[in-house]
């Protein structure tokens, strides 16, 4: 029951990320998603009895659900820009493509999932969808902060994928990836702030001028 | 025990070169010590090379591993046979003499800070060349070949503040790496079929016919680039003039010969005798190159560019000889092939001598008058008498005038082509031989024209500019260098049998037969008795004829008085602008061959604005366009650049698109993985 | 053994007869033009005259100018020792062959050209330039033409060629006539006769040999003129020997030496008359039309070679 619930929430939150218009909403969705990801991790850890997974899940809840959204939110407050997320594709088109990616995730799972136990299979399509949609978010949004959010979602997907397929990656690797994402988001915040100061905008369109 | 001596000497020579270069760099602060080390070690090492060359001519093949590499194929393996020994000898002799010359010449660059690099570059360059001709496996060969190319690049752009030197270096390094690419392909095809990286093993294994021809084509392209065969020659007229003169002497005199060595190695030692078209193609390419080289040389007024084109021409002649040998080998006639190879090897040695000599002379002229433009020189015979004498001998030698060494190799080439015509059974080959003789004769005559022009315009008549007027004689070490080479030219001309033993051994190493000369004699194509020895008699005859002439002038008539007078100049004073120029001297040739050269000229009259009948001055410029570059290289390059521009659109500067590439790749991989699952 | 003396005599004879041959050609030309012309032995008198005159040398000239006449004479003399005129083998036939012969002439031309430029006079330089231009194109044709006789003989040695021609395997073929015509054209070119050049004048139009010679006087001039005449007689001898290869003296078979000398002299007379005829029946060509003439000779020779091979 719990498994189905968390799985559903994860998928819906991912799709919702593509639908919302304001950045602050996206941050809230991210927070929610990470929280339920942590719950899923904890439940898996309780099932298999592995200690490091529970540590990772706890870390996920603390950092990705609380700290990172916090940083992003404070950056948003400092920046004096419109709160709207500028995209290349419209919200309906994005939603359609994201739904397609979710279906794609299910297809992939269906072909490969016969090797896994039931509880793990439940999360595999979520994982693949989160990975692809996180990347998709990075592709379609113009503002730098959204790219940070997309990155975190990608990492969520990766974490879930590792949980499903291999009951977690080696601890060191997990911690390393975690650190990478955390620092990346930090950097994106700082950069957004600087970009805003310089260009009065955090749209990555300006970066086009840097090509050789 | 000679074996170990030989390898010891060779290793010692290589080590000395390396030591000299390192020392030059270590003592970079003290210019004097750096110079002494570099050139001193070079002198000793060159002497060692000469000794090694002489020892190695005994005919057996020796191999030795110098360093063991990580993998088996990365050993540094040396291999010496008579052919390598011959080339070592050439490298050593020219190296020794040019080093002596260089000691005086580099004082021209004395004030530069980077001069230790120039000092160090020379031994490394020689080291690489010696390594190329003694390499025993693919790795060694390519390593030394690369070192040679890279070091020569740096030496060519040594005067980096001149933009044409930079451009020349760029074209040179691109072309030479293109050639190396072809070489590598050829070597790896050979390795694939013979299963070994070592040349010794490769020679034993025959390849299937298509693979053989592929190797041949790639070897021709690769070595042809380095040798300067048309149309791969475009770097030569730019690179050789831009380098410092002693380096130009090395590049023209020795470096392009390593390409000849490589080509002979691959086609005659590593491959089995191939089909007839190999030889015919090589001869045609060689003839084309020779004619192209000499015609363009006649259009040049820059001395060094002219000499570069002349090197192209001589390489053409050499490849004509190699092609003739290939034709004979294809017909299973090793003896005439050996004759052709003897001609080729003689010409390699001769050209090394006289081309280095000529570059040294132009270096001396450049040093004292700061110009290479023949239209600005003249009258130097009085100001630089020794250099003039040496240049005269060099010009006579390269024009193949008896009794100089050039005549010997030209004569041998003639005889090889004659044998080709004489021994052929089909009308096609017969006429081919005759036509090639005609081309050889034409090229020979044009070369004589070229060097008469060179010598006359530079040294005779009146100085055409202040630069020529202020010229002085070259420093002693340069004169010694030039004098030694001049002596070599004369000696090899009068006593060619000095070299015949070594040449015969080297040719034997390639075709497996000896006594080609006695064959030629008994076959009657050469007159009885060794006619090569008799060229010396011809030289003595000319001298005695001159003596007879002098005796006649004393005997007949009374004792006459010689007075000096002004040259008749239609009643006026003879001024430099009234004398003939280099451009004018070769004008008839440019006119006759205008279809091949397509010269263009502009004559602009600067008229008086008041009336068109009074002209204040004329400006005349004529140029021969670089046809090969315009017709072949430019289109290829523009296609490449257009293609690259197309690809550039991928890099559009939008971060998101790069991420899109990632996303797409991920999805595609997943789809593909799905498809593969049963 | 006595053949050696005859060979030496051959060389001396060629040298001494050269001015006479020149005189013959001039006399023949004059008679054809309806003039009396100079006496036959005039060239000898000219040489004598020059040998007794002082010479003036340009201040601009260097040692090359002074050395050139000696080198030219020496090279021409060596060439004379190579050509079999009336004795089947020449004195120094073992030293070289037709390649050496052509290159000896080239050596002479080398020094003449340098001497022409040396004085700084543009007349000499222009003559040198044109001389080199014409000979650059003539040399390949000369080789191809001589190959018509050399290839069947299997050797480039002149004595060997003559031996083949006087031997039994040889017969007159149509190829031979073509070769002879081509060779006549080449002799005209190499000796600088009309239609290629006019050897009797010193004008800008006709300066191939005369240009460099112009600055010389006195004994060196005598040497230079004599060398030119010797070269001419050598070429005539080749033409005579190739067109009429009978009457050679040899130790084994052949005519007696005196007879062959007389025969050779007669051949020279005939060739001189032919040359005079050629000169009289043509006008001098424009310089840049000369390559066309040489191309015609080349085509003839190639044709001759082809038919010779096929028959």
C-alpha cells in the first residue's frame, strides 16, 4: 500500500514539475519529491535491513528536501526577477513529452524488469522517468535555477535507480554524487545571483554570446 | 668482431649527437660553450657516421636492439646493411662539412637569445636522419622520422618574426604529417600480412597482389611528400628558403634523401617485385616533377627558392631512375635494374654534395649582402673571389658538365634509359624509353641554362644595387666548408671509381646481384673499359686541350699587348640598370613554355598628368602563379572548410541544446538496448 | 699499332681543315648569290691576322672572360678526339660516347655564355640567353635523332655506332632518310646557320654565337672563332659519316688511310655545298618560331624510330 502510494506520488510530482509556471512552485515540488523519495528509501532499507541505505535516505530528506530548496528559495528572494519560469516549449507540449517519457520508462522496465523483486520493480519506472524528465527540464528551461532543479531531479532518479537495481551503489559513490549535486546547486545559485547583477536576468540566452 | 665495432660506432654517434644537443641546451647561458659543445660533438659524431658507413658497406645485414620498450614492438631496433651504410656515409660527409660551415654561419644570429636552440637543433636533426636510415622496425623508423620532421619544423621557423617563415612552417608541418600518415598506413599493411614489426621479417613474406600495390601507392605518397614530388611538393619552395642557410643545406642535401632511402627500402627490400605499372608510374611522376621543377626554377629570382625548385627537379630525376629499376625488376632483369640503381645512388651522393655547396654559397651571399634577389646582385666575383670559384664548380657540377661529378650520374641515368629502350620488346616501351631520354636531355639542358643564369647574374657583370656593392668575402670556416665540398665534386667527377665500390654494394643489397657495371659493359651499351673511370681522362683531355690552346697563342703571331677599356654601351656610360637581369635572361623559356607556366605580367606606366606622351616611370611586375596550389590544393581545402562550417552549426552556444544532445543519446541508447533484448 | 697514328692524325686533320670548310661554305654561298665571294683560304688569313693583333679587354670583365677561350678550345679539341671522321675509331673513343660529345659542346657553351654576361654588355647577355634557349630545345631533339642510329647499334659509343653502320647487318631504310633530314635541321641549329641564325653578321637579330664573341679581340678571338669552326666541322663529319658510312679506314678491312682521307674530304665538300644550299633557300626565322622547326625535327626522328622498330 505504502509502496504504491509513494510510487504514484513520485510520478505525479515529476509530471507536475513540467506543468507549473512559477519557480517557487517548482522548488516546493522538488522538496516534496525528495521527501517521498526519502520515505521510499527508508522503507526499502527497513525491508532489506541495510543500514547505509537508511543513512542515504535520511540524508536525502534533510538535504534535498530541506536544505537545497532553502538555498534556492533564498536565492530567488535576493534576485529581483519575475518569478516565472521561461521555457522553450509550452506547458501542454512539455506535459505530453514528459508523459511519453514516463511511458518509455515503463516500457524499459517491462523489458528488463523481470530480474527484480516486486518491490524494487515498483520503483524502476519512476527512476527512469525521473532521470529523463530531469534532463528534459534542463533542456527546456531558460533560467539557470531551473537547471539546478532539473539536476537534483536527475540525481533523485539515479538514486532510486540504484536502489531498485542494485540495492544502492557503494556508499562512497553515493556520497560523492550527493556532494556533486549539492555543490552544483550551490554554484548555480551563486551564478544566478551574479548573472542577475550583470545582465539583470538569469536567462541562459546570454551565454550564447560566448561561443567561439 | 667487425660487427660489434660497427654497432658500437653507430650507437656512439647517436649518443654523441644527443650529448651535444643536451649540452648546448644545458649551457644555454653561455653562448660560447653551448656552441662549442653542439658543434664539436656534431663533428665527432659525423666522423663516426662516416666510419660506420664505410664499415657497414661490407654487405651483411646486422641488427641490434638499442633500448627495450614497454611492448615488444616499441623496441628501438637498429639495422644496418649496405644501403643504410651508403646513406650513412652521405649523411656523415655532408654533415661533417656543413657543421664546419655552420660554425661560421651562425655568427649571423649571434645576438639572438634563442641561439642555443639553433645550436642544439643541428645535432638532433642529424641524429634523427641517421636513425631513420638505420631503423630496424616500424616503431624506430616512425619515431626518428617524426623527430626529423618536428625538429626541422622548428628550425624552419627559427626566424619566426618573418611571416613567410611562419607560413612556410605551417604548410611544411601539415604536409609532412600527411606524408607520415600515408607511411604509417603502408607500414601497418605490411605488418598485418607479415605478422612482424621488424623489417628483417617483413622482407621474407610475400603479400597478396592487391595489398602489395596498396603498400606501394601509400609508400609513394608518403615518401613522395617528403621528397617533394609533384603535386606534393608545395612545402619545399617555401620551407627550404625560410630556414637558416646551413639548415637549408641539410634539408635539401640530406633530408629529402632519407625519403629516397625509405622508398627504396619499402619497394625493394620489403616488397617482392611488383607489376610493370609501378615502374612506369614512378618514371612518369619523376619526369613530370623534374620538368616542373626546372621550369619553375627558371622563373624565380630568389636564389634559395630557385635552389629549392632545383632540388625538386633532382628528386624527379632520382625517381625516374628508381622507376626504371622497378620496370627492370618487374621484368625479372636484376642486372639492368642494378645499373639504374647505381645511377640513382650516385646521383643521391652527387646531389647531396653540390646542392649543399650551392646553399652554402647563397648563405654566404645572404650573410654579407642581406639579399637573395638575383636582380639586386651582380659583380660579386671581385668581392667574393673564393665563394665565386666554389659556386662556379657547384654550378658546373649540377649542370652535369664534364668533368664534374654531376656528369657521371647523368650519364649513368642516360645509359639506364638507353638500356630500357634497347632491351624492350614492345613498341610502347621502346618509345617510352626514347621519350624519357628526351625529357632527361631537356631537363639537363634547362638545368645548365638555369645555373649559367644563377652564376652569371649573381657574380658577373656589374653590381645592381648597393647591397651587392658592399659585399665582402665569407668567413674562413664557411670557405673551408665550401672548399671541401668543391673538392668532393671535382674528385668524384674525375675519379668516380672512388665511389663505385660502395654504390655497387648498396645496389646489390637491393637487387641481390653484383657486377652490374661489368654486365653493362659486356652487353655493349657502355664502351669497353670502365667508362666511368674514363670521364677522368676526359677531364684531363679538356685541360690539355686548354694547354694546347695556350701554346698555340704563344706560338703563332707576335707577343701582343692587352689593354683595358670600357665595355661599349652605345656611346654612353655603362650603368647597372643597362645590364641584363635574371628575369630577362630566362624570358625565352617562359615564353616558350607559357602553356605550362602561365606567366602573367603587368606593365604600368606612370604618366605625366599634363600630357600622356611623357612617361615619368614604368613599373613592371611579372609572376608565375602557383598552378598546383590553385588547381589542386585550394579546391580541396575549400571543400574541407565548407564541410567543417557545416559541422560548426552543432556548436551553437545554447547550453540547452547540448543537454538535448545528451537526452537524445540516452533515449536512443535505451531504445537500442530494448531492441536487442530477445 | 699504326692505327693510333692515324687516329691522332685524324684529330690534327680535323683541326686544320676547319677553316677551309668554313671558307668553302662562304664561297659556295657567294657563288650561289652571284657574287665572287672571299677566297677559299680567307679564314686562315683571318686567324693569322687576329693572332697578330693586340687585344682589348673590358674593365668589367673577370678571369672568366680570360679563361673562357681556353676552356672552349679545350672542350672542342676533346670533342674532336671523340669523333670518328675517316678512321673507324677515334683516338679517345674509350673515354666517351655521344652523350659526352653533346655535353662537351654544352661545356663550351657554358663558358661562352658566362663570358657574354661578364662584360656587362647586354648584347653579350642577350646572345648568351638566346644561345642557351635554342640549345636547350635542340639538345633533346639531337639525342632522339642520334638514338635512331644508336639504338639499333646497341651502344651510344660513336665508334661502336660507326662499326655497326659499316657492318654487314645494316642497310638503308626509309627511317634513315627521315633521320638525315632531322639531323640536317639540327646541324643547322647547332652551327647557327640560316634559318636559325646568321653566322655572318653581328646584329641583334642574329646574335646567337656572335653576341658573346663581340667583346673579344686579338688572340682569344682567334681561338674562339677557330673553336666554332672546329665544332662545325665535327658536326659536318657526323652528318657525312651518318649519311654516307662508307670509306672508313680500319686496320681490319676497309680502305687504305689515304684513300679514306680523300673520301672524307669529298664528303665534307658535299656537306658544305648542301649547307650553303640550305642557307640560300631559306630566310632567317623569328626566334620564337625556332621551337617549331625543332619540333618538326623531333617528330621526324620519332617517326624514324617507330618505323625502324617495326621493320
